[in-house]
C-alpha cells in the first residue's frame, strides 16, 4: 500500500524540521505542495520530483497526490508549520476516504504559535488559543465571535493571517473586539518571517497594535495577544503560569 504523507515543515529552515518530517521526505518519490513551501525543500532534496500549485488549488493538489499514490508512488504533501494546523492533513483525509488502497500518514511540524512564541519568549505558556483572521473559508462573523469569546475567556492568543492586501483592516478590527475585554496596556507581540531570512519581531501594547503603527505585519507574520497576566520582561513577552515564587531558592 502506497502512502501520502502530510508533512509539516515547521517555519521553513531545515533546522526546524523534525526528524520524522525529514525521514518522510527522504523516503517519498514525489514532493508536492503550495509553490512557496515546495521551494523551501527544493535544495534539501534536489533529486526528488517536485510538483507545486498556487494558492486556491488545494483540492486539485490533494487529488493529484492521491492519484500518484494509486499509481504506485509515495508522495509527500508539504505544509508550512504543522500539517494539521491550517494545513492539508484534513483535506487529504477527506478526499482519501473513498480510496482504500492508499494510506494517509500525518507528520506533525512546529507551528508558528510555537516557533514564533519562542522568538518572543513565553507568550503562550498558559491556556491559549489559535485564531486565523482569514475569511476565505470561515465567515468573518464567526471569526468575530471566536475573538470575542477568547477575549472574555482571558486566553493568550496566537493570531494567524493577520493582514493581507485585501484584508488590511482585519487586524485593527480584531484588536477593537479584544479591547472590549482587555485593557489597552495588554502586552502583545508579533514575529515576521519566523525562522527564515529577514526575521524581525516587536513587542507592544494592544492599543499600539490597534492603532496600526506596525505596517510590517502581513501574511508572513504571527501576532500574539497576551492575557491579563502577561507582562514584558526586557525584550521578552512572558505569560506566567502561576508558580508560587516564594519557593525560590
């Protein structure tokens, strides 16, 4: 039985790739995925057959991978970050439901909430949630509801897809929703190009983030919103877990 691997690459550079992900790519015959993600591994596996498609061709890409597996090839579908967090694992599993002669193996990777959080320090070390501001597949009204509920629940947050050319004001809208339940001084941060060339980050307040002083925030950026206990420690963002510091030696 041939296999399609849904492989999470992590942020992009080889050092963030798990051993399991590397092994899956090494033993497959074909690597496929969104063009940007395929390019991340092209130089690492130069002898592999590569197949890529642009955005909005996810269904075609998954069908192609499954067809190749049925022809006798092992295929790796690569995703940035984790294959199950806004990745292709779910779609592959859905499409493969009626293809009993192939196997889908999900290979996890380091998602941006974790790799970006490490750059900032420890912003999500207590209860947290991950919310995408992209409304391509999710109605904006539902995204608003999730933001509002997460704000009321005092969750630390990792915000994916915060701003694009077509959604320039979505991050500002999200901040305004959160300001209903968070103070303007809530500590926030963002990291752009995590683990890649040109990585930059900033720490600021929720009000500063809402005022759109940071135009560098785009689709390659992950935004972190602290909870009521999050604080700034030098150039780090820190969300305490609640240990009794009286026990310190």
